[in-house]
C-alpha cells in the first residue's frame, strides 16, 4: 500500500512538473503543426480555394491532439493572387469549434496560418507585431511554425490567433462589448448619418455588436466633437494615438491609414473604443501609396500619414487638431524612432526574426527564393525612417505636404433617415411593386385568354367547377394589375414632377 501511494505521489509530481514546464506553442522556437485531412478533401481545398469551404481534420500541436477541427483556405487579396499565380503555398485557417462547438485551443478558437505574401524576408509581420506590443497596443498571439499536412512538410508559416473571445478576455478582462472588423465604405469612420444601414462596413464579431449602437454613437461624436472630454467619452485616446504612431512610423498602408481603410478591429467597453492592429505583412512600405509618388516612403509626412486624403481619416485629424494629443503623438513617434527603429535595436529584432524563422530556408513551397536583399532593405528602411521622423519632429524637414495648410475639411454630407432612408426605401418599394405589376400584365397578355363557355366538361370532369373559378380569378388579377400599374405610373410621374420643381 505504501509503495502504491509513493508511486502515485511521484506520478502526480512528474505530471504537474511536465504541465508547468510544457512549451507554449506561441513561445516555442521551431513550433510544428500537423494537419491530417483526407486526400479528397485536401484536393478540393486546393482546387477550389476561393470558396473557402471548411473540411474536417485531425490536428497535432506539440503533443496535443484534436479531432474534427475545421480546415480551409483563408485570405482575400493574398489568396486571390496566390490562386492566380498557381502558388501551392496558400494561407490556411484552423477553426477548432467548426464541427465541435466547445472545442478550443486553450482559449483560442481560430488560428490563421499566413504565408507572408509580399514579405520575402518573412519578418515584416513578426517585427510589426513586436513593435505594437512594445508600444502597449493589444496584439494577438503569434509565432512562426512549420506546417505538416498528412505528415509531409508543407511549408513555413506565420501563425496568428484570430481576434475573438480569448483575445478579448486576455487583454480587456471581458468579451461583452461590441467587436467589429470594418471593411468597405464607412470603414474610414467618416460620419454619414445614424441609419444602421450606413454601417454595413462594420462586420459584427460579438453578439453585442449586432445592434451597432455604440459604434454609431462613436462615429458621430468623433466627427462632430471638438473637445477632449467628448472624444475621451468614446475613445481610448491614448491607445489610439499609439496605434496611429506605430502605423505612421512603419509606413503601414494596409491599415486604417490606407485609401481603403481596413485591416483593423474596433472593440468597445462601456461606450469607449479601442483600435486593434491586424494583417501587418505590408508594413515597412510594402504597399505603395497613390499620393506619395514624389516623396520616398521613408520620408512619409508624420503629420499627414494618410493615403487618399487627410480629411478622409477623422480618427487621425480630429485627434491631431487638439495640441495636447498631437504632442503625445509626437512623443510616441520620437520614442519609436530613437528606441526601436535605431540601428542596433532594429537589428536585434531582425536577428530574432531570422533565428525564429531558421526553418524557412529549408522549407518547401517557398514563395520567394532569396530573402537576403529584403533583409537588407528592412534594415536600411528602418534606419532611414528613424532619421526622417526625428528630422520632421525637430523642424528640419516638413511634416506635411506642400499646400497642406490650404486644405479645409469637407462639409459633412449627412444622409438623414428622411432624405436617404425613408424616401429611398419608399421609392424602391414603389418601383418593385410597379415592376411586379408590369410582369403580371405582360404574363396576362402573353397567354391565350380562355372563355369559360368553351371549357370541355368531359376533359375536366368533376374538376370543372374548380377550373372555372381559377379562370375567373385570373381575369380579376389581370384587371387588378392593369389598375395598379395605372395608379403607380401616375404616382411616379407626380413624384418626379415634384422633385424637379424643388430643384428648380
């Protein structure tokens, strides 16, 4: 009995010790993920990647095994371009609760495997997330890993957790607020009105976000407020300034600052929003800008760091027009230039990325054959960018483009419910009804009219009464269509006349 107790005690101690010292996938150097999926399903994933259809797979991460995990292709522009070029190394996604709702990888439901398209050095995203993290901006978990598919090495990837409940609980202590991933018209945060239909760009990622109550209020206040108190009532201003400073410093134009603002999340707590970075493989000038064709990317104007028009980005200009916020924004830029982009510090980050990605050099399905030139480019870019930022902050070189101070904010074009909502919805309903009735008239004229008296009772037998009622009913419907078309046409003509008179 004593021997049994001793054995069990030792076993428990060893088991506990193993758990405590188990290597975290997100911290492990040389992390490995093995996905087992049927050959038929994998062939379908590769042949129809753009459908992003999810298939069941078994997954091994370190010594942990998961069954029936959702496995599919992922991405938008990256995936489309990979498919066009015939690249085998496409980005993937593991969705743990796809088939088993309660299944998670620790507190994470989805892991993305990025192939680092347009990042030959395989370092941009890693370093960018590191810099955001150092600047106190909440970032998802990330790490390099080798992906095996059906026990065969498929390639080297950059793994990033999806921003979801686990991430929110870790950084904010709750997942009860409104979480959005904006993309499309409206993601620039320009206020166009309170109609919920004007906020279709804000893809809801939590249940609370479905009503879009807080985000509508935030966008309205952001665009109309002129005081610190009002802005701080809807924004975590300090965090937003840090987010903007990092993106400006890294010349990341695949973000909110882009002409088509995207690749960011918004999270709300008690009406106050935080902005979260996402998809950073085009940092360090990876995405060319339309307006900076005469200025090197490293000399991007720190006080006008936008593509598509300064006044199209209220999250930037509404904060920078307040001196205290602008001063803090400059302080963050100076810190990044002096303490992160400086030669020695940035070199250390590059070495970390290179060491972490050591397996990349030998991995199959590489998108790029040589990364040495891009590594040199990143080092030179960071140093030149740091020098330019400091030169602009010290007033030695301009921090805005020529003619910047002649620009004026555009007059807001607010689409009210009366003007853009009720009227357009009523007009659409009217036109839909008119179209429907025209179709009814067309169908009525296209068929041969049937006289009840000519119906053959021997053919229809006992159903003759039913058929006669149907014919009579069709005639009534036909007359109704004719009357309705006439009324709607007259109404539409009157509306058009009324509108034309108002404009005159």
